[in-house]
C-alpha cells in the first residue's frame, strides 16, 4: 500500500460524497471496494456484481490483466471519465464498463 493509493482512495470517496451525497463512512467503503477490485483485476479474472442503470443486478467476470486481454490496435484519444470503471468481460470477450458508485460490495 503506497501513500498515493491512499490519496486515490480518499479522492474517490470525496467524489462519491460530492456526486451522491453519501456519508463519509459509506463513501470510504465504496472507494475501498473499487480499489480492491481494480487491484485484483490487474492480476486475475474476478467475479463481481454491480447494479445496472435499470436497477437490475449484473454478475460480471472481468479482468485488467494483459494475460487475458487480446491485443488492442489504434489509439485512445477519448476524454477519461473518473466515475466509470472499464474492464474486459471474459464471458463476452468485449470491453465493458459500470459506474463506480454502483459496485456491489
């Protein structure tokens, strides 16, 4: 655990408070859950759940590890969105995303 990791977690928690009006304890729980998920996805395929926009719960198997992701061609010049987490869905073999606030922990 690095000092920059803690800073990122606190920044994420502050963003959750600002966007959704969460209490600090709830915002920190969600920020930690997102951080732990990303750390695990960098090395392995992870099963996780998130709430879709229509309210249903989605079970996902995703990764961010280069071992499981096919080669990507081209460049990505799009503006980054800090409220969205992207991942490679190993069942659909496509890139997917979800709102970080909607992660079920």
